[in-house]
C-alpha cells in the first residue's frame, strides 16, 4: 500500500519542482539546452491471467460442489423426499484468482537522436489475493436404507485461501518517436530482459461431520507452497508523449507484456489435525523442497466424474505430471513523468 501511494506523491513533487524551476529559466536570454539523459517514473495496470497458479482456486471451488452438492443431488434423485438437504454459503462467493497486476517502474533513457533512444528499465510487480468461503449442509435422511450413514450436518470450508505473485523485471529498451506538433510525440518501444519471479499459495481447509447419534469428526488441513524462478520478459508498447515544460514531460504507453517463467522451485509444508467426539486426535506435519508441477485429479463416483487439475511441489518421480509455468503476461497500460537532466 505504501508503494502504491508513494508513486503519485513522487509524480506530484516532480511536477511542482519542474514548474517552479522553469519560471526563472524563461527570463534568461540564453537557455541551457537539456541533456540527452532522461529519468522516468511510471505506474500502470496489466490484465494478466496466470492460469497455472489459479488452478488451485479452481480445484477447491469445484471440490465441495461435486463431493457434497453433487452427491446429495444424486441421492435426492434416487430417494425423492426421503432424502433432502439444504445448503448455505458464507464468506466469498468463490475462492479468488489473480487476474491483474499493478506494475511500478523507473527508467533511465538516453537519446541517440531526435527519433531514437535507448533505456534501462526496472519494473516491480506484485499482486495478492485473499479469500475464504464455507458450505453448511443440513441433511434429512428418511430412507431407512444403506445411506443411513450420511452425516446430519456437514461443514466444508476454506478459512484462508491466498495466492500471491511478485516479480522484478530489469530490461533494456529501444524507443522510436516522431513529433506531432510542437509539444506532442507519438512512438513505440520494445524492451527485453530477465523475469525474476516469486509465487506463493496457502490453503486452510476445515471439514466437520455431525451424525444423528451424536458422533462428530473434524479435520483441519494447511498447505503452503513457495516458489521462485527466472524467466524472460518481453514488452512491446505504443507511446504518446506530451511536453509540459522544457525539461518535464508526461507519457502514456499501451501494449502487450510477455512475461513467463518455468522451472519454479521452492519450499512446502503441510499440517493436518484430525479429532472427534471420542477424544481421538491426530496431528501430522511435513515440510519439503521441490519443483512446482501440475497433475490431473480424476475421481469416479456414482453421480459423475470429478476431473480437475491442481499443482504442487511434492510429487514423486513416478507421478504423471506436467510442467508448471508462471505466466504473468497480458495487455498493459502505463503512465508516468519524464525529466530531462
């Protein structure tokens, strides 16, 4: 939050300084020509969709809908009014995925000629999503049949679900511009460099089953995974500039950013706590290091097929897995200020 507030404050301060500094310069008979070196700061918005990272939200969103809602719909279709249920949902409507980012950056640009310049850029991108949701099922089973083992109430929820990404993006750029009148310039730029990215996911689940005879069981599960990788970043942008004073100008860019990193590796840990009304309690904890990969989960039940992909960094060598890619690409817009030394 402090980073997001600091950028507009810096822009306002730079603008005020430039305006105040420009007044005495206009009174000089001989104006010193600005150098070919420019310092630029900017911020923006990128509509990215890291599909592999979002898989975990898709998996856990689908899980209770299949194993509980789907199962109970199936039993109701078999037994009619002898098996009914109701469900309420609290918290978020669904676990949230990442679909945007707010890049901030600083750039040093050097003019080789009136139309061509080169630059060294450093961007920082960070986006976090936190959500939670819970299903509460109440079941009425009058079938007097084998489904009598069905719980009377089921609470299935995710008290904490977190997805986060961050990246440092240093790049070398080439800019081309053409004048549009006295104060406007239209151009474009291309830049490339490494992508130094990190990602993290945390899910906390809670499932509780209450039976008609008074017995209950409860399970808490925590899974946290961290990853880091180096990839490639390539940006292609159109640009519009407006000169405000002899040294200060503002600009806006729009284009596409191709930012991808594979071979994500990092640490992981889980905690599992199971307990019931008979005072039985079991606690299990594990930690590991591994490469992030994707896997298909397929479950066949009487009421249908559950098929969802998820990712982890704990798979064994014999598992059928696919490569995980941290894709932070997307269409982006940026705006900022440029100061000529």
